[in-house]
C-alpha cells in the first residue's frame, strides 16, 4: 500500500490507557477479577496492576481501522505480557532513542521539557515518517499537539486518555471517528 491507501497508525501506550491507575482492580468475566497464574515472560514477579487490564480491549482495538503499534516504556514486553492478555497479535514496537551524551541533544531535551513537550513526541513523529497517525496516551498535552501540527506533514490525532479510567467507550468512538475522517480528507500540504 502507498500514500492514502495505508491505514493510519495507532500508537498505543500501556500505563494509563490499558492499565488504568484509578480505583480497585476492575472485574471482568462474570464479576470475577482477572487473576494471574504466575509471572509473565520478562517479569521478575507478578505485577498487581495487570489485573486492571480489560481483556475486551484487544478485540476492540483490533477492530479499529488502524495499524497498531506499541508506544510504551514496556517496549517488547508489551508483546510478551500485554498482547496475550487482551488477545492481540505481536505488534510493531517503537524503540525509544537512547539518552545522548551530546550537548546539543541534551539542550534540545531541556528545551522540550521547558516547553512541556512529552519525551515521546519527536520519536513518534519520526517513526510515522509523514504517515497519518493517532496516539493514545495519558500524558499528551497541548504542547505536543502544537509541535506535531507544526512538524508532521500527515494527519495526526493526539488523544489523551484519562489514566484513572483507561480506555473507555468514548475513547474508542473518538479513535474510530477520526480514522474515518482521514480516509476522506485531502492529504495535508507538504511543509
């Protein structure tokens, strides 16, 4: 596929969107909490927050008209631990740039931090390479939206998920509606 025929990317964070931080572990499957049977691959022990993952999210994410990509500090562990819990296949993973000792890079990181730019933003725009994308994360700010608008030549939706609740019906509806508008919208003008 090329150009507008490609599905947009959906960059997925784990902590916050898929593992909500608020309240007690959620109950699924006829009211019973999701229980671990032991440590997952790459885990030293059981992570109690994994019980908060809604297994229904996998099929709902897979049904969206996106190419799903992990954009999380879980990195490859998302394929080993999270994907099987929600019924997703192995997904591409954004590999975050290593912190640099170069003064220029450190200065840019400092300027980004002062401006309120999330540390993932530049890497996701680079990874998308002009392709339309949505990013579901709980730490997105207006500074990220402004930067992406100024530096990404494709369509982009930066969708902030409430970390207390994780992905909700409203989030799925917003992601689905936006993906449909990118298929009918004219491509953005080159910058």
